[in-house]
C-alpha cells in the first residue's frame, strides 16, 4: 500500500496499479475512454488528465495522463484543478468535432459512456462550426451494427477484438482524422467474441443488432441477473426485457467466471426465446388448447392417474429444480438423467475426478491467470468458447512474468505487446483436427482420441514415474510428452483442460493423470473439464439412469408412460432407437419451451418457461451453483417446468409437492437431496429478502414507461406482477442502493449510465464484486496424500481396412440446441457435412461437395464432403448437432460410400 | 495472382527479415512498382502470399500515403505543397499543371497517362518549388520547365 | 575552417567511392574504434564531445547510448537505426550528407553500432530520396566487400549487418517510435515511453535511433577526439552544424558552419540576404515545427541553448524565411494543413484538434474568421503542447502557430476585421 494525495486528501492505495485505476477504485470520478480494466492502458484518448505536483509547494504542477502513471508513494495530484478540468472538457470538445450528436436516434443513448463522460467533464457548447467528416458504414453480419460516424477513435474495439481476443478482421484503417475501424471489405465478423464490441465501444459505433429489432431506450429495459444456458461454463448474464420479450443479453461481471466478456453464442443465443418454434400453449393430442394452468395440469394428470409404469426423463439443459421435481414425482428408480450411457459415464467420471482432487477445478479466471496450458481433446472455441478467450490471456502470462525485470507495468498494454512481440507461454493442444487456437500453441498434436489419451498418459508418466507408462509410443510423441511435461512442471500455475466433447473416457482419465502427476511435491495444478450443456454437471450430481435403459424399459413393457423434461432425445440417441421408443410409448408427456422432433407426437405438451421467463439453479462445469432469475412476465400459461410437475403431482395427490410453493422451497429440497453438499449454502438471497423492507427493482430508476407502457390499452399504470420466487420486483420501485451481488439486475451508478459503472460494484477495479462474487463452488478437493492414477491406457489407434474412424466436430453456432433457434445465430449455422482429409477423400474417390452415404453402426446419413486437411488419415469428422444431422455414438468406425 | 517476379522480390525481403509482418510495407511497394497501385485483388493475393489477414494488411496499406489504394495513371506527379515550395510559388506551378493536364488534384488524365497529387516537403527546399515524377525530383519549377518535363513524358 | 561533415562533398565531382573516401582519411575512425577502443570508450568519447542529436530535439547522444544495456547480461540482439526520414518541411540537410558522402554515414553507423554492440543497423530512408538510396546501396555493398560490414569485422569478432528500409511516406515515420513500428511493418503510430527504445525498441530489443547528421559527426570525434570536436563550435554545444535556408533569399542552400553561428550571419552572408524587392518578416529557425523568430532575434547564435532562450528551438537548423509579400496567416494555413494531415490519428488532441486549427486558419485567411477563433487557436496551442499529446508531433505543430499569434497578431486581427486577406488583391 502507498499513500497518495488527491486534491489534498490522503488515500491508501494498492501498489503496482496506475493512477486512473486507483482513482476509480477509490470511488472518485475521472473520465476516460481508451483505458479498459481488462485491456490496460495505452494513453491514446488523453481524457484522464490530472495535474501532478512535485511537492506541497508546487502550485503549478504538470498535466499527466492518469492511466499511464504508476501510483507512487507520496504522489500529489489534483483531479479538480481548473487546468485539468478545462483540458478534459476540451478533449470532449475535440471528440465532438466529428461526432454526429445523434443521441435521440442512437441505440447507445442512455447507456453511453460518451454521454456520461461529456456530462462528467462539463462540456456543453461546441464551438466547432465547420463541416464534419463522414464515413460509410459496413455490414458486419447478423450480430453487430456499425455506425462509424459516432466513432471517437479510442481504439478500444481493435484492442479488444484483435489484441485481446485474437481476431484479425477488424482493424484500424487509414490515419489522422480519417481513422476508420472496420474490415477491409464489409462482411461477417469472424471472431466468436464480436458481441463484446457492444460493451467495449464507449459510444454507438458497434451496437447489438438483435436489440435493434426491438428498438427501445435502454432505460426502459427491465432486466434480471441470469446465467447463460448455451454451454457448461455458466457465464453470468443480464437479460433485458421490453414488452414481455427478451431483447438482449449483456455481460454480467463476475470476476471468477466470465469477467468483462462473453461469447457470441451466449450473447445472441437468447433469441430462441422469441422463436416461432416456441410452445406457447398446452397441446393435447396435437391440438392447441386454450387452457389455464389448472386445467392443463388436471388434464395431464388424467393421463397419469391409472398408470403405474411411469418413467421420467430429465435434462442437462433444465434447472436443478426441474430435474429434481421430476425425479421426486416418478421416484428415483424411474428417473433417467436424459443422457446416454456414454454421456452419463463421462459426466460422472468428471465429477468424481474433480471431487477426488487433488487438482482443483479451475474457474475461467483461474485459467486466465495460468502460465502453462495443456488441452486434451477439446476444440474450445466451439465447445466452451470463453475458455478459448481465457487461454489466449493465459499464454501471455509466462513471458509477462519474465519481463518484470525490465519494469514494464502489467497495465502498460502497448509497451508489453511491443516488448513481447509474438512471444507466447507454453500452450499445448491435442485434438483430432485444426482448431482456431492452433496458431497460439507451441505445439499441436493431431490424432484419434485414443492417441490423444496416450499422449496424456505419457506426459503424466514423464512427470511422475509411478504413473503408468505408455508402451510402444513413437519417439517423436515421447519427445513431445517430455517437452510438455517440462513446461508444465516449470509453471507456477499449470492448468489441464479436457472434457466430454471427444466422448472418450480415456482422454478424460489421461488429463486427470497429468493433473495428479503435477500435484506432487507441494506443487499445485488446476483442471478444467468442459461438459456439453449448462446443467450437465447438475445432472451428474442428481444421478438418473441411462437413456438406453429407458428404451429397454419401454421395449420390454416395464414402462409405458414417459414424461420428458426439456429434452430432444434425438440429440442423445440414435434416430431409429428413438423412433422406436416414441412409437412404443403409450403416453408421452413433454414439458418444454421449444418444439422438436421428440415432442411431435406427444399426448401432452406443456409450455414451459424458458430461462428468461423463469428462475432456477444450474451447476457449471467448475461445480459452481448459480441462480438465474426471471426477467420477463410471459403469458400466465407459461411456467417453470418444476411448477408444471408440481401442479400435476398435486392433482395426483402427491403431498410432497404441496410444500413447493416457491423457488426457495424446492431449491432447498434439491440441496438437501445432494450427497456431500452442505444444504445450508446460500446460492442467492431468498425471496423474502428485503433491504429496508423493500424489494430490489428490475427496472432502473430512469424507467419512463410506467404509464405509457400499455397506452394502446390503458394509461393507468398496471400493478406490477408479483414474484414469489425472488426478492426482485417487476418495477422501478424498490431499494436503490447497493444490493447483494447475485441480485444485480443492471449496472448503474450516479453519473455512470453505461456498463462502465461496473467499477462501482467492485471492491476495486477489476476485483471481486462487493459482497463477493456470486455463485457457490461445490467442489473444493482437499490435499490428497497420494493420488491414484488411472491405469487403463488405450491401445494406439489402429485403422481398419475400408472403414473410417468417425470423430465429432463442433461449431459454436450449430452444435448447440437452443441457440440454433435464435434468428441471428441461425444465419451463421453451417450446413451439415462430412470432413475428410484430401488423401482420404482421394482414396475413397470422392471430392469436395460430393454427396456420400455415411453408415455408422445402424445409423445412416447422406452428407456432402468437406475437405479438412488437418484431420489425420483414416479419420473422418462429423459435425455434432447441426440442423439435419442425426445423432451418432462417436467416436466409432463406420463406412463411407458414394 | 502475384507474378513470379513479384514473389521473387518479396522472398528476397523475407529472407533477411526477422518477422513476416516486417516485409509488409516493402511488399506493398513491390506490388505497386509492378502494377502502379494496390488494388483490392492485389491486396488479397498479397495477404494470401504473406499468410496474413487481408484486414491486417489493409490496416497498414491505408496508413501510408505513398501506397495507392486507388488506381493511378502511368506517371504520378507528386507536387510538393509544403511551406517552402508554397512560399516560392506552389500555386502558380499547380495552376499550370492543372491547366496543362486538364485535371484537378487527385485526378488522372483521360488517357491514363498522368495522375496529379500533392506530397509533403520533398527535402529539396533550396530548389523550391519542386515536384517528383516516377521518383525523379524536379526543382526550381517554372511553367516553362513544367512544359518541358511533361512533354518529354508524354 | 574545418568541415568534418562536408569536406568530401563536391557536387561537381560527385560522391567518393570507398577508395576515394579512405584516401581522404575515411574509415580511420572506424578502424581506430574497432581496433583500439572498447565500446564503452567509444561511448565516453562521444559523451565527452557533447554531441547533441541533430534530429531536432538536441538530446545528448552519448547520454542516450548510456541507457542501452551492455555486457553479458544484456540481450544479444540490439539495433541501431539511422533516421533518414527527413520529412520536416523546410529540411534538406540529411539529403545533402547522404548524396554528398554516403560512406561518412555508414562509417558513423558502424562506429555507433559498435559502441552499443548492435547486431544490425537500419537506414530508415524516405522514399523521395532515390539518389541517396542508390548511393547508399552502392556504398554499403562496398563496405561489405571491404570487410567493414558482415561477420567478424576486421577480425575483431564484431558482426554487423546493414539494411536500408525505404519508407512509404508519413511524417510520423520520423518520430523515433513511429519509425520503429514502421520498420516492423506496422502502422507508424508512436509508442509509449517509458519503456524507451534503448531498452525496448525494434522488435522489443534495445535500439538506438539517431539522426543522419548526428551519426555523421561520430567518425570525426573518434579520429580527432572530444576536445577537437568541442573546439569546432562557437558555443557549448560541440561541433559544426549544417545550417540551411529556404524561402525568398538570394542563395537558398545549406552550409556546414561552426555550431553557434548567428542567425544573421547564416541569413545574410551565406544565403545572401533577402531577394530584391522582399523584406524579412520572420523565420522558422529549424523546420516547420519550430517557433517563429523575428528581426530582434537575428543576432542569436544558432545553437540549442541560445535559440531556446529566445523562445524557439533550433530544430533541424534549416530555416524557412517569411518575407513581407507572404501572408503569415496563409503560411500557417499551409503549415497546419501539413500537420493535420500527418497526424497519425492515435491521440485525440492532435487528431481532432489540428484539423480544427487548420479550418479556423483557413476561415480567417478567407475573411470568414471571428475574434473568438483567436482565443480558440490559443487554447489549441496550449492544449496541444508537450505532455498533453501522446507524442511530439502536435507540440511541434503548434510552435509556429503560437509564435505567429504573438508576433503577427495584428495581421490575424486585420484579416478578421477587414473580412479579407490584406495580401490578396
Ligand atoms: C513528428 C516527428 C517527426 C520527426 N522526424 C524526424 C526525422 O525525419 N528525422 C530525424 O532525424 N528525426 C526526426 N524526429 C526526431 C526523432 O524522434 C528523434 O528524436 C531523432 O531521430 C533522434 O535522433 P538524434 O538524437 O540524433 O537527433 C521527429 C520527431 C517527431 C516528433
Ligand atoms: S501527437 Fe498524437 S495523434 Fe499526433 S502524431 Fe503524436 S500520437 Fe499521433
Ligand atoms: S484513459 Fe488515459 S489516455 Fe485514454
């Protein structure tokens, strides 16, 4: 800690930071543009100017840029000095020279950092009286709207997009006051993180195109804290609502999880809630019914009344509460997790590895701070996108640590990049085919999953001889294993990343072995496993039988009635099997929010609330339980799945359900049911939590639509809807002061209307949220004396004559069920294909775009060929989950025919 | 497609350059030497050859004033508009050039022969006013001298 | 009078080849340095000579070198760069040196590289200097041939490669960190200091950027010693200086003279005074980015300290003369247009402030000015000054403006009051 004097008051601040950061952490106001807590300082905008004095007697002082000045003990500065204020106002005036002042029609208006800073500096009247320079805008794809005239050239967009996220197609073009931020030619932005431009850009140059479809002023959005439902990482989000529709997603800062950023699937996938595939009314025997909740539940319960052979199939994309309700209804012995045998096995294996330790499950933040990374089997960009971004930061850590001797402050971003040039820390990547992260890796290994596992085992053995050795490894792989082991061993914080996407137990075990081998001799290592869906980990906690058993049960008549919760079975099992199963079910009851093939012939379909319309709890891949809250009030017939199940249970006279009046009741019941979990943990404040006897508002104080909101019907302000499930109110009324971090429904602070106000919610800039980051980690393995090693080393991959080995490939846009139904995302979903390298294609006598017949076990599909030269010989890639794709149990051998 | 000669010249640069990025400006100049200007297509070919993104390349190409991203004529007349030349009669010289060629600044003659542009100080202020055509510098310009120079190039 | 920089220059004969240059005593300093002196000793000699940078800022050359990490711990790759961008309007001195005696620059570069133990040396040359490029390429080839460049030079164990980079335009390339970015094939935006190029320069390695004229001084210092060098000068700043004059004088040109020769002597004796029919009104002493001096300053010695004292900077030492038939406001329109155009676009005040000053000046010149514009121009002079912008381009840009507002204020006001330029018919 050092003491600094700001306008003659003394403050204690943390060393090693820059003055701007320190000032903002103290809660003082100092305007800025080019600085960003995650991107560091470059000193371009000159907005953060203050006066620095030599000593107490210095009355003149020097103008300095706070963001470029390290804090020093005893330093004296003034924010308020007239010279500094005047200069800061001039900066705004310059920025306004070419700015169009189109706030009234600008999407950013009301949440605009430029507006905030303009007010903060006190600049009012612009003296510039000449013509403004104008630019042309570009089409940048379905996500981002481009309005270059609003640009103030802070360079943040390219610094995020290019420098931080590794994108290449958004650049700074031209020079002087012609500088232009865009692409060489217009076209779809190629980065999976482009949506962050919306928040990174301090004005309305890059805005959310999906929000633009529902033009609204930002202060008229109601929002609620939520958790992303589009992969297992559980990024924290804010859902914005207008006229009972979800209209946008913003990042919700959580230092341990997603920090300041999120991926495009997470940001734009929400549009599935507005898709025309939504189930909005109960459907009985194919007929849409205008029932209310009670009659829909009654009618459904009739289907179950005389039945004893009822089973329930849960879902990894449904909340803990929904799964738990179903499990309670049908009983543990009739509950199926919704996962195939393989999926169940892999998810539970991961859970047990994490629980057993000693390697800790790493959060996204932990990955960002790691200094050596080894990825086994995961194409992170497409299976767990934010891990891609985290790894891109991690690979800078080792070289940055190394240069501390030449005293370049970590926040001095451009200086560090210039010094390091392309130097990268150790990062190794083993996957079957090319990934977008390849270019950042020190080495990549292209192989079948079993060979990837063997490399992992070999690395573990190189780290600890007592771990099993791999026989018959080629020399070059042995050398690579040794190199990787050496790099991991030398790291202060190595991290292993693997997951379920290769659907290989061997890969998962191999990663565990490496992590365990690293955790010897007081060393520590982190481990991350990715899972397929937002609550896959929750499913692993809850248990349940394999899907295959459900198929058997129906086949052999032990079950005839099936309740399917938020799941499309065709994504988890072979088509012919599912077809047969569904046909054989006497009664099929579906509770879901999107129509799909599974629900097509159901006897009853109940309209469930999607994430934006309900509350619930999820467990992410790290084992962090997190709560998501309802942002909008849908048609009353839509309710959370657990409520439908509860209502049916009540109709069936099941007394348990009567206690589940609100979310808290069932949440508590879930926690109580989980083995080894302290049921007292608080995921979020309970519904009766109040501050000064007030609820916490979802709408900001600036909300204008109270009486005009339904002006087409009535100008009387309607009573806000009740929310029995949370302390959040559907209105602007309520406690306006600091709220618990898990209840942050928007970021706002006096003078800070943009997302930059997040600094006011943090204990210090870029630090934890006040009151602690939300979410509770369920898995904290202790130190284990002697870790057990897995020993089942697979044999090396052996190709088969006339057959191919099919491995799964993933697409950020396309492989995930929900976001595929989002309008903007669906534009980027590729057509299904079969991938082969050129040699393999030639051998088979096929070329690019030829249609071929693929047969894997019983399943068959016809696909066009795509040449993917990074795939090894004899290995073919099948994209997972694309529309029109069937499910295959991969990896597996199969045949390709013309 | 880049010509063999262009590739050879670029390879020559690559041979002694510590990074690929470092040859970018030289490579753009090589393209320009062979094709007068750097068209969108040339830029794409070059990006492919250097294995870098088109956008990153254009970021550099559009920064430098002597990389022409618009088509220019056979001879590019760059007339110095900086202070010493301006004092010494830049306006007269420019007017004469415009009249003689029948074009304004930034334009190319109909026959594609000449493009007229300005350039900052050429470093021959002792012989102001000055201009540069095809990298040949001409100082002490007068209307007569200009006629002589241009006529020779016609 | 000794002219160590230009003694070999004879425009009639053309530049000397390596043999001629050696016959004239060339490469003696280089040989002495490599054979008899340690890198530290070379650095000391240059420090003692009080050689100050000729690129405009006048920073002590030896001092600059002393920040380069030396010894076994230092990075093995270091670079020396000759700044031959010379895009400062009104400046043409480096061209004269390169066209007149290319080997002198190369020798200076080899010695300087040796002093900091650089592995490679670059000449960053502006595109317009075609003749310099040809001559330097030839001279470099000769130096390689002679074994003065390449591996194990003169058996000393010291290796040095030398390259020429021809710029693609932009004044910012002359700013030393913008230059480094340009050499790396990037946009020539400036870099933050610290870290200084001496520790993190080209490709992140320790680097020294030095003006051509500065480097040309080094061989003489090494051959003849610091004392000799200091005595060449009339003032405290060591050596001779290439002074130049452009504008409506009788004999525009450049001359090597003792450092500290007065403005009047340069203007009247060497440049021959004003052309007939023109009167002296003011001058920019060292390129477009220096403050105006007027009649009362003519007897000031042209050295870094003396010019600073009268409120300007010696800059490049090549002066631009404003005569009485030229409108000072119009001259500023020209100057600020240049600076506005050449701003790299990185920092706000320069990117958006300079075009504004240009537009105001144009309005005034066209008779559409307002009195408030003068205030606004003054504010710009203040807020585009040193420390306010990211690099020194903008502070340089406002130097002629702030001094014009001081010395020629009446002219500005007359434009505004009469709603026309008094110099236009
Ligand atoms: C905008 C700008 C342009 C410059 N252009 C040149 C130039 O063309 N040549 C030069 O030697 N120095 C130029 N300089 C100065 C250099 O930044 C640097 O100080 C100089 O090359 C150092 O050499 P010296 O110490 O030998 O003078 C320029 C500075 C600025 C701010
Ligand atoms: S002062 Fe600013 S905008 Fe101007 S050239 Fe320097 S960094 Fe670029
Ligand atoms: S925030 Fe400090 S200069 Fe931009």
